[in-house]
């Protein structure tokens, strides 16, 4: 039996935002979040009952986040668009901004692999389905991503920390 | 120190997520994708779940019915496109509040009776003919719908009323004067009858 869509939102509300946030800044990530759930709501009646809703949503979120990214690249100049409500994401102190910058600096494939595995909790076989390639390649990309994060983020933290 | 999901989870915050969910409800309504909108309200007979399709109010459910199960049923029988989106229920919530406050005797809301069919729906359509503060027996209602021998079927129609309170099955009693069963429990039925008798 297919649960009411509200339950799917309830269970995946943060995962989808995190996946969008790895690819986009805080404001754009919220737009991608909305686009993701609206598209998912539209397609939900056709989703097979035994499908993994989380993997399905992560796939949609990745597509929507890339759409938002492409749209931004086409209009690189800010147009003075002001968000309706000030964002609570990315406020200094509200999150670990340095980590987010380090994640944002990763090469694409590593960033996505890290996001899907460590943020969305997907197994490598499913990540391979999203990214293309083998699950070994997905595992390597995630491992390389974490290695790079250790260097750029933890390395920087160590330098900055009082001994 | 390990890189873990906890670190990457940090930018979540409850207020942002709840605002995004509200926005989703509005966007879904605007896109015509909100097949079932619902909310819950507090009332003197406990929390009530209110659900509406674009046609109208489709379900009022007591807490004893288990709201999660009620939502599962709506998902199966109407559409899985179910979202908590209170705006569509604003009028129903206001009229119920007025009713429980003794300031409203008749509900003026578009109803969607698609959860019941045939004789049950016929009975439910006629229940609002029983005025505020009045009561009828199951037998009298059977006569009212032109089928005087269908007393038991009237009982079933009342017991399966998807819109209790708004469609007043609580005004139908047993012939011996006993209150009879009720989807929200006998206490809730008596509370509604007391409310209407006092006003």
C-alpha cells in the first residue's frame, strides 16, 4: 500500500535539503527542495508501491539542483532578487560553514558521491545508478572525496586551532 | 574526528523545514496537485482530523479512529497525493469552532460524499434534514428516506458516516431512547447532544 505523500515528505524532508545544499547555496537549495517535492508529488501516483522513496527523491533532487545550477549559470549577474523570507540556513554559527565550503570545493563526482552516501545514506549500488559507472567507482569517488575533505577542512581546522 | 552525516546535517533547522513544507502545500494547491488536503483541530470532543478534496470536505475523523489509519485510507481510496495543508480547511475549521461555541446551528460547506455510495450515501444526504437540537430514531430515518424496513441499514449508514458532526448522525438514536453507537464513541455523541440541547 502506498503511504500518503505527507509521510514521504515527513521522512525525507531533511535528506532532500541536504542533497540540494551540497550542490547549491542555501537560498537556491530551498528552491530546489520545493521543485523536488512538487515534481515528486506530481509523479507519486505512478511510483511503484515497493520503490525506495528516498532513492527516488534523491534522484529527483539531484536533477532539480542541477537545473537550478544551470539556470544560475545562464544568468550570472544578480538581478536584485530578494528572498521573501530571510534564510535561516548558512547563518554564521547556525551550521559548520567551513565544512560546507570544503564540500562545495570538491570535484563534482566526489561531491555527489559524498552527498549521496554520507548525507542521503544511499548504498553504492544505488549511487552508481544515479551517477553512472560502477558501484566500485562510486565507492572510490566517495572515499577520495572524504580524503580531500580531511585535507582541506580538518587540515585547515588544525592550523587555525590553538594548540 | 570523522566526517559523518552529523556534520553535513548541520544546516537543517526546524523553522526552515516547516516553512518549506507550508510553501509546498500552497504550491501544490496552485498546481492542481493537492488531491487531499488535511489538518487537525482541537475540539471539546478531542482532536478532529479534517480532510478535503477540491470538491469539498470529504472526511471528519475522531482521534479514536486513529488519524494515521484514516490518512492511509484516504490515500488508498481517493489519491495518495495527500498533504497537510490547512488553508483549504479554513472555512470548515471556522464553522466547527462556531458550532462547538454554540454560535452555529447549520453547516454551510461544500461536501464531497465520494467515500460512501448507494443507500449509505442516500441516508447521509438526508441526515442534515434533522434539525439542530432534534433527534430521530433509526426507524424514523428509514421512513424519511422512503425505506421504512431498512432500519439496520440506516444504522450502518450512520456508523460509517465519513463526516461526523457536520453530517449529524449523532442526532439518530435507538428506538428505546438509548443513545446508540457512535463513530467517535458514546461520550462524544452525548456531548454533542448536550451541546445542542443547551443552546
